[in-house]
C-alpha cells in the first residue's frame, strides 16, 4: 500500500496554505475622533459619533492584532486632530526608512508632525517629503513592489520620490472614484504576490497595469468596496477586514486566507476601516 502524503503547500482542492509572518503596527486611539469637516464623500460633518463605541471598536482591532501575535505600538492622540486614528496615512516605512507624510488638507497636517516625531524618538531615519503623500493610504508595499495611488490625495510626483527614498520599483495608479480616494480603499495587499482590488476604481490604463502584475488577483465587487471591504490588513494568512464585506471574506477564504472580520462602523463615518487605522512598521 502506498501512503498518500499531501503536498505540504496545498490541501483539498489545491488551495494553498498561507503563512503568517509577525508584523509590527503603529496605531492611534480615537480619543479625539469626530467628523467635523468633510474631505471625502463618507464624511458628513456634524454626524453623531459615539466615541466610546469608536474606542471599543478600535480596541477590538488592536486586540485582534495582539491575539494574532503581532506587535502594536501606540501613538499619543493629539486634541484637534480628529482623523489621527487613521494612522496609516501618517508615514510609510520600508526597510526601516520612514518617508514622512505630507497631507493634502491642512486639517490633517499636524498628524505628519506627530508621526515624524514618534519615529525620530524611536531612532528611525525620517525623510521629509517634497510632495504631498498620504502615507500608506496611497503607498502600498507588495513584495518588492510599491503600488502608489494618485488622483485625489497623493501628488503623482511623490511616486518617484518614494521610489528614490526606498530604492524600490513603484507602480503608479490613478484612482477615479471619489469614494475610493486612497489606494488602500481600492486595493488590499494579501501577501507578497497577491492583492484583492476593485477594477472600477481605476483609470483603464492603471487597471491594465494591475492586471498585468497580478493576473491572479481577487476581484472585489461593488458591494464589498462600498463597505470599505478592501481596507483590509493581512499578515500573509489572516485577513482582518470589515465585517460587512462578506463576499470578499468568502473570496479570500477560497484562496486559502483566513478572514478575520472586525466591526469598525463608527470609524467608517470618517471614511476609514481597519487598514486606515493601521500603519505597518517594516524594519
Ligand atoms: N477622514 C480621513 C481622510 O479623509 C480618512 C482617512 C482614511 N485612511 C485611509 N488610509 N484610507 O483623510
């Protein structure tokens, strides 16, 4: 009798087994979170925000990362910076080098300073940017590549700047739908070679580029995107994503990833989800 030994990288219907790697994240509690200005279509100034609920939801996200074995550092929230909870926008960190952010809107300018100060205190090399870039909102690391968005926030000239600072190839992508104003609302990085994305969020030429680089990408649909389902954080195996993005959760599960749904409904009022609240510190 011959024993059938399953191929270690695939089980069942050849679904790959995905591997998590420990991550280091920076987050900022929504202590001063409000929606008092509108800089994206999700924001309705003056809408009731339940800050206790926002804090509880944010804390559940933080604990989810800790339970998955990741490290989470915290940035001290600053009064008067209500969007500071969206820590992903405050910087981009690759190989220990920090490209500071430079926000498009003056309301968020102080956040870049808070991030740069934190990284300098942590003895990191911080590069001050020449052009507007909203951190990991528009600069997404996929393996050796950086996907870079423009159209609403980040200046396209910041893409070449990021390529120079990090010494990496940058793929420039133009966003066209104001609801998906940051790249991290239209693309989710699942691992070094896999993304999930919403094709309609991009100019046709950018769509073609993504298709060429990621022929096996998970294609999200409009209903997933409309609950910011693509605003997800993956450690290579676990994909932390908004609880309402049920189809996307099923689609990533089919590819061998493990969806980890979280409810950030209060923070959606500011136009953000799990990824917006999470800056990855890549040493
Ligand atoms: N209210 C914030 C803004 O419009 C939300 C930022 C969301 N962050 C993100 N990474 N997409 O700037």
